[in-house]
C-alpha cells in the first residue's frame, strides 16, 4: 500500500480538489504541505458545491486532515473558512482538523504588502498578478527567520518580542509604499483574540503523521498550485512563493521522502493559467473562448478569468520529471467535446532553434512559439462518462497520445465536476 501525493502538473486549477476529494475515501488522512489560501479548490458532490482554499479537501468526507508545517496559515481566514464549511453541514472539530504547530502565520500586514506592491508595480512586467492573499510576504518572513508561527499564539510574551522584530523589518518597507507603520498593540490584540480559536487544532503534526504511517495508515498529500508556479521550477518570477512539486510533500509535512509514495499528477486536458507570465500555447481565438466558457475557467478566489490554450505536452513531460509523476489524473476531457480538431504542443521554436523542454530564462520562455501536432476531435459527448469504453474512439486516441507524449500513464480520468464522474484506470494507492 502506497501513500499518494497529488500535485498540479501545469499552472494550477487542474482539478486537484475534485480528485483529492474522490481519493480521500480510500485514505485515512489528508495533508496540505505548501501554499496557503491562495489555492481555490472546487468540489461538487450531488450538485452541492464546496469551495476550499486552506482546508484540506479531505474534510468534506470527514477524513482527519492536517495543515502541515509547509503551509502559511492566515488564522482569521481559517476561522472564517471553518465557519463557512460548517454552515454547509460539514462538522470540523479538532478530531478532523489538525494544524501544525510550526507552520508560519500570514498576518494582516502580509496581504497589505502584497496588494500595495502589486498596485505600485508600474514598470513593464513587474506585476505578478498575485491572489493578493499575502503569500509572498509571509514566505519572505519565514525564510527571513522573523515569522510568527502557530505555536507562538500560546504566549503573549513571545508574540510581543516577535512583533517588535517584525516592525524593524516591515516599517521601512511600509513607509516606502506609503503605508502607516505597524500598530504593535493593535496587532497583538488581534492575535490574542484569534489565538483561542486556533489553539484547539494545534498539534506537532509530524508526530501524528509518524504514528499514523507506523500504524500502516494511508496518507494522501494534497498539493496546491502547479509545477510551473513552483518557486524553483516555474516560470520565475511569475510563480508563487513555495515549492509546489511532490518533493515538498515530505519537507512540508515532516516525513521522509520514502513516505510520499505514489505521485499522481493532475493534468487538465488543455492548459490554463491565472495572473501574469509566459504561456506559449495561449489562445485568443474562438477556441480560447470555447475552453474558457465551456470549461467555466474563472478563478475561485479572485474571480479573474483564466487564460486558456491548447494542451502543452512539453510542459507536462517536464512536470513528470520534476515531480517524479507515476501516473496522472486527466481532467476536463469533456470540455474538448465538439471541437473539430485538437492541437497538442510537442516542441517550441525559440529564436530559430527547436526545444523539447521549457528553458529557464524568462526571455526564452516569453519568445517560445509552440510546435503543434493536430489530432481529429470528436462530436459525441464525454460528459459524465463513467467507463473508458464509453468514450468516443477519437477521445481514446487523444488520451493515448497524451500518455505517449508525456511519458506517464493515465490512472484516473475525470469527465465532469461531480465527484463520481471519475473513471479509475489503476488505483494509485496500490502503487
Ligand atoms: P484545483 O485548484 O486544482 O483544485 O482546481 P479548481 O477547483 O480551481 O478548478 C477546476 C475546476 O474544474 C472546478 O470548477 C471543478 O469543479 C472543475 N472540474 C474538475 N474536473 C472536471 C472535469 O472533469 N470536467 C469539468 N467540466 N469540470 C471539472
Ligand atoms: P490552486 O491550488 C492558479 C498564481 C497567481 C499568480 C501567482 C502568484 O487553486 O491550483 P500568489 O498569490 O501565490 O503569490 O500568486 O500564482 N496562483 C494560482 N494560480 N491556481 C492556484 O491555486 C494559484 N495560487 C496562486 O494567480 O499568478
Ligand atoms: Mg484552483
């Protein structure tokens, strides 16, 4: 029995939440290991829609769920999200939700800085198009060794010392952006007010996981964002501020690398991205409009339209390598229904040279022109299909060609937003 790590293989929004929710009834525990409430995961169960940002998707099935040390936690957002999901009839108690004591906090100063920087970014190319949730500034404080952590919420004295340390760094930055200095008393009062609402969930979660793994429990690691938003491997600087690749599942939850198990890449049958940054296969024609409207490609968090384009096999093949993907869940195949012909990017032309990978330089990424191969589409509906043999012959051909080009097999196929419109080809938990 393997543990399973679910990771986004493109630029996020591949349908990770749906797949994690579906897989979580085969798991004993679900763990988020990076990112924060910049994530937006939509789950649809019998027509009822759940939108999660920070809570692991396992909570909807009542699975014990951990917010790991690699996550940046906005405690006010967390309390709000728990209330929102409880109002939908899902009970969230400390038996279901555990928050790592060594995770770092997102404070109100972080979204303020995030938003002020984006607003001030006037030079061409300097705006990232962040979610405005304070993710970047919170991770900066983490690696700068001045973050307030979840465990600090238990001590007013520790909070005071740490707020002073934050002021020394942040006040000059804030002044440069025209923001008032931090009000230390107000921030302390806010933290002391939220602390008792968070502390009941707090645990040394690495230990909870260690005991679970030793007892033979099956763990499902839930990634947020996608490989090309990874701070190392993505289209830097148009990335998020954490490692999103499967390797982070170990460090971001406090287990060894062998504990991660099977790596399931979530892959959309075409490509989307939100925010700024290079996107070689982006479409501005009626096919782009088809993908955006039929696929309902609107950001969960920010309501922004997602940019849409053809399937980029070069990108996903690279993702298979940097994540160590064992198999993929191919989602949103139904969105391609009715398109006469389909294109798949199989290489890039950059300044007259051909590439079978995405080079690291932003200049090269921005100059990359896709080399396409064309495949015949299908007119039949695949929407809601629950068996591979129900798929039209050309849809099967498309799936097989994708597998061949990316070098990984399809383990799961998703044909609608509904939980059960999912075809299992091979069980990731069986390794
Ligand atoms: P995540 O961030 O990776 O969890 O993905 P999002 O939830 O942000 O975006 C995926 C969107 O596609 C959601 O609205 C899902 O309900 C929807 N979705 C997931 N799988 C499918 C599918 O197979 N077909 C269709 N049409 N929609 C899907
Ligand atoms: P899920 O988990 C898609 C993008 C933002 C922006 C960049 C940096 O739903 O797949 P940040 O706020 O993280 O500093 O923004 O990353 N981004 C996402 N795009 N899906 C997400 O999460 C994303 N989380 C961040 O749009 O381009
Ligand atoms: Mg999303």
